[in-house]
């Protein structure tokens, strides 16, 4: 596996190296730059550094950009629920059970495979196996995603995501009742030490903030509206588990024996809002949950007296 090498020198002190690189290499998203740093691909004066390294005048920066092992992603004729589409982007309503992008060992049947058949080309900004993908939702979470068709759109939308200006609201059916109608969970998340696929609240984790409002009280459960301030992996699922109100039927964070069905966790990305990267128009979309979600709500509602 070969590497592309980039080299430049710091002319004046400007702060943390991750921010310096984001300014220097505007053709790469911040998540890609963070990945370089994690992989040890960024060196200052020939020594690998972490994201919080503060650059100094005269520092020689070298980046060995790893060339990814090519993962062939084939277009597949899979039905899609397209909510909006233009030359820059597409907004799709992803069904529960569909993986967003391919990975090693799981190269077909994903949203990306379906989009490549529908569109033909997606933005190649970022990793080759996830073309156009600005943000993700878990396999068993349903709802709205925006996907970029062009590098310009990808960078603009990624910036909104990183700056927390992209609006995302979720619906979830969770275990138990609440003493208050609304609340905020401000608890950092990191990879669990007992299960690498799972996330848990950790003192040295990445900042994660979730706001919630109780929409309806159900039998032994509650329907919540949740708004993400940050977008960490499994954020809502891990936060609800942390406050002892896990999402019903969540295979990872909720006891499977209680709510075992073929449907995944009852979590739905209902609304999505962002500024269009070309027109600068504020756009907002909303989709209702899938039939299985609505059926579960009816099942849990109190019988009329």
C-alpha cells in the first residue's frame, strides 16, 4: 500500500494542528483529517503528533496520506424512498434494516449500493467505500439522510454537521416514564471497554449532548422527541441507556428478552434541516415513522375507558 506525501512549513503559530490542517487542506473533511492523526500519518519535524498538538513557528509538517485498499462498490437495483433530489444532493428516507454504506465483509445491499444505481455518481470526498455519505444512521434506525452528489456539496454539508448547525430530530419509544417533560443529557461518550461495538458514558469520552421532550406517556414506556446537538456514534441509544430509559427492542442497549421482535430499535430520524450548499436556501424535511413503529405505539397506548 503506497502513500501520498504532503509537506509544508508553519510560518506563524496558529493553534492546534487539527484546526491548522482543516484550514490548510479545505478539500478534505475534518473527519478525514482526524483519521490521519489517529493513524499517525501526521508528523511534525518527523515525529507523529496527536490532534491537540499546538504548532510552533518553523514546524515542518509532513502528512503521509494512506492509499486505501480499494473496496469495489457495485450499483444495485434496490428501491429507494427519495424525498428530494437536485444536482447537488439527495434526501432519502432510509428503511430500518438497511446499512448505510459498505464495509469489508458487507459489500452489498446498502444505501450506497442503491444510490449508485439510482444516481450513477456520488461525491468521492472522503473514503471510497462511502461516497456521498455526510452522516449516518444505524442499520436498524429509520429516517432521513442527506447524501452529497458533488465534492462542493459534501464539504459544505459536512461543515454544517461539524458546526452543529444541521437540524436533526428523532422519535424514540423508550422504556419507563419520566418525572419531567423535557431534559438534556450532557455526557461524553467513548468506546466501551467490554464491547468495542458499543458506546458508553466515559469521563474522557467525546462531548455528546442530547435534548429530549416527552411527547406521550405509554404503558410502561414513553414516546420521546430527541434533538442532537452533537452526532456521536450510537449517541441517542447510549444516552437513553445511561439514564436507564433504553430504546425498546434495541439489540445492543436493551434486554432482548423483553422486546424481542424481528424489527430493530424503535428509533426514527423524523426531521432534517440544513442550508443548501449552492442556493443557500434553508431546507427542512419531515417523514413519518414506518408502519412497525406506529403499530408498536398503538400496542402500548392506554385503552380508552
